[in-house]
C-alpha cells in the first residue's frame, strides 16, 4: 500500500493511501491524559485498541450505524473511509464520573436519571472546552442538522453498547465519539476503546479503562486485555 504520513495525534497516526476516499489509521501505545499534561506508554495498547475498536465498529454497523471502518490491515492498522472530521467531541454519560462529577458536584458512580449528551470543541490549545449547539452553530463547526444527526447517533450508539455490554458484565459509564463527513453524510469516525470509554465491572465496579492510567491505579494493560477478552473471547498476551 502506498501510504504517506498525514497527521500524528496523541494516540494514533493517520496516513493517506493511493485512494483519496480511504485512509490508514495506525494505533500507538502512547497514552496521554489531562490534555497531554501526563504522558506514558501502555504496552500493546495500539494492538488492543485496534482490535477493540474493530469489534465495536462491526457491532454498530450490524445495528445500522454508519462508520468509517473498512478492514483490518495489520495488528496496529485499520483501513477507514477518509472523513472530514467535525471538530466536535460528543460525550454520552449514563453515570456521573470524571469531569461531569466535578462540574455538577455529584459523587462519582451516581446514576444519572436521564442520559446526558455533551459537546466539546475539539481544540487542544483550548483544552477541549464544553460547548453547546448554539456555539457550534455560531462557530460554524457543524450545521444544525449535523448536530441533530450526531446527537441521534450518539443516543442510539449508547443503547446498543449498553445493552451489549450488560451481558458481558460491563457497565458503560460514559464515552466519547467523533463524527465526520463522508461525501456529505455524517458518519462515525475515530475509535471506540478503553481510551475513549469508561468501563466498570458490573459487580465489583473495578475500572477497566484509561482511568487506570489517568489515576495511577496500576495494571492498565490487564484492564485493556480484559475488555478484549470479554468482548471477543480472545486471550491476549
Ligand atoms: P471526562 O469525564 O474526562 O470529560 O471524560 C468523558 C469521557 O470521554 C470518558 O469516557 C473519557 C472520554 N475522553 C476522551 O475520549 N478523550 C478526552 O480527551 C477526554 C477528556 C475524555
Ligand atoms: N486524550 C486526552 C489527552 O491527553 C485526555 C484523556 O483521555 O483523558 O489529552
């Protein structure tokens, strides 16, 4: 494949391919938190997140959610549709945790009476500030119709993932999505992994996600392996 480096982010690298409609994503082991303030490496994270994201994209595709995943290329690479990423991060929350728990003063672990959907401006220099639909419209980040579509997909994705994970004894606390335009249509991009979701063991409430890195809880790699195992039965070592 004739790949050319296009963009390097904190956890992934993007390459153009000979086909302008397709891009290659390379998943790194690098981990950051607090907008790059904390840096580290999670051994084999790239491989695990490539596998876990692939699993989730395929699951969502089966439920009618359009997404960018095309096929696996190698243990750290997936071929995806080339999207024009909307500069909005969509966060869906079922249980108060992280920045929401702090913002509204609710104890982490408190069930939210209704699902909360939030939008953040994807801008590292500003530290991804919380914004609303009216900011998005004024800033020209997305049209009103595109915002509605992202919200609609986010809520649907939440119910598909929550239902699926329940059987695997995983509680879906919250997660972040990114969408982009592909030939004018809003479709799901980026990744869905323990980097971008909070997963708790349903019974023990043990954290099985990147909070283990953010909060120095130890056995970060084991948590990512456990998620892959519960989803696919694959024992990674
Ligand atoms: P938060 O509670 O820190 O705002 O995070 C909400 C969700 O979004 C959580 O599942 C982790 C995910 N997330 C990202 O994927 N990238 C980020 O940069 C941040 C801050 C959170
Ligand atoms: N990805 C974010 C960063 O470094 C933070 C996070 O995931 O908590 O910057």
